[in-house]
């Protein structure tokens, strides 16, 4: 059994921490060769002291100086780099064969693309790589010749419900009729839209089933998260958009399903714990202990599924519209949403204004062909500017 050499992009976030938790339990299988973080220098230092990667990357020179000092005190020989280009170096110069792409937001796009082009096994937990640049990313994976394993619990579940040969030939749909992405519905699934006007960031971040970062928790509450996952599924699995459905499943036990032409429905079930898909991606095609308690079916009181109300979740509707429009529309959707969510969390933008900001940007910025990274990043930048301007206008 050869030891896999793993680079973790975003090692101090929840996905990164859970990835290290799985690796910690299997020191004979995995070696950590690169870790990256933006601002959590102390936590990154602790990780470097424990796992001794060859490369560590932080956002800026101040953080690099701080990390260098902390590692020097412990006589850790990790090379400390900083800046966006250093994230690419973590992929290309660390000797890794597996990359956990877990940087939240557009910042994770370029290093994820670099991992694809370099032929690595890419464990994709960064939505933006596919939402913003789905066609480019899938082409890069094809040219690089590496393996792409989705880590989002829903896409990982679908991957597990597809035949093994799908990983080698994604264009073969193998009798698949529909993909069903399940959604918890977030903390406001049973509240009418009219009751959400005064929602606070603390309420929006109080997810009933999962422990997640603040931004993704808000996306779960608005169901933009599920809309982004629809766009991801479109690129990952190659089915037409109309064959990708969303079901609200409050118990978060069935992580997603695949309906086949013969009437069969295959579902992947398990505890709501990200270590399961992470372990699956790290060890595929083998299965290893993820440190997750087994699912006790006798203790489940019931599983329910309902179709989402698009009026109650306008962000989900906007995501489907952007996916249908194609080109740079998903990049605009993603950028406008990032700005709107940040304004809600930090600047007092009303919760119900989040979809208004996104809709304004989609209407104001008609899509163009997303045929280069430069075009995509330009659309991203313009959408962020337009979102900020609209937010300032409505807050006056």
C-alpha cells in the first residue's frame, strides 16, 4: 500500500480540520505535505507542528512572519510562503498526489484549477471551481488526467450511488434518469418568507443539523448553497439541468439519491458528518474508518421529503436561472451572493435583501461565454463591484 501525499488547501476551516482528523487516524496511509490558511496563523502553526508539511501558505507577509517565528521556536523546517501564487506552489511544488481543495470562495479557484491541470487526485470541497468555471475545470481535469472526487456530502453521495466505471467515463450516464440532491432546508424551512424580515446573523448561522462556517450557514438558510450544488452537479455528472432535482429532507440522513431508468432509486445514507465523504475521497476506491458513529436505523423516527417552495427560497430559483443562462451567469451569481452575505453578516444588510442583490446583478450583467479564466475573474470582479454599489444605494 503506497502512502498518499496530501496537500490541504484551507486546512484551518471545518473541511480542513476534518481532513486532518481522518489522516491522523491513518498515519500509515497518508502524509501531509502542504497546508494553507488565510488568517488563522496560530491554528496553522499547531497543524504544522503536528504534521510537519514541507510547505505552509498564508495570505500575507505579516502572517508569514508570524508563522515563521512560531515554527522556528519549535524547530519545524516547513517552508513558509504567502500570497495567491503560493497556493499554486502548494499544489505544484510539494510533491503531493492528492489535493483537498477546501478554500471557501473565489480564492480557491486558481489553485484548484492548478491541481486539475497537474493531474492530481482532486478532492473538491470548493464550490467555486465548478460554479464559476465548470467547463474550464472539467476540461483541465480531462487534460491533466487526474481523478476528481466530490467532497460535498450531496455530490459525494451521488458519486457513491453511480457505478464505479462512472469515475473513468463521466460521459456514460449508465441508465441514470435523475439526480436528487437533498437539502435540510436550513433553520427557516418552516417559516413563511414574511416572518424573516428581522432575521439576525446568529439566527441564520444556527443550522439545525450541521456545524459549518458562517458564510455557508447563511447560504444553507437561503438555500443558495443548494442552488450552487445544482450547478456543480450539472458539471460533475453531465446530465441536463432538468434532470437535477432538489428535495427538502430535514433529517439529513439521506445525503442524495440517483433514480435509474429501470425504476430503481439508490440512496446514500449516513450520519451528518463530513468525515465520511472526506475518508471516501482520500481512500477511494477503498473504504476506511472515518471515525463516524454508525447509523442506527432503528432509532430513526421517520424520513420526510418535500419539494422546495421557490417563492420561499428565491436564491434557489435564481441559481437555477443562472445555470440555465450559462456562461458567466453562475460566476455573477456566486460573486453577488458572497458580497450580499458578507454585508448581511457584517454590515446590517437585511436578510431578505440578499436575493435582491443577487437578482440585481444577474439582470445588470448579461452573461458572456466563460471561455477563459481571465473572462471569469473579470465577471467576478465586476459583479462584486455592482453588488457593493447596489447595497450602498439601498442602505442610504
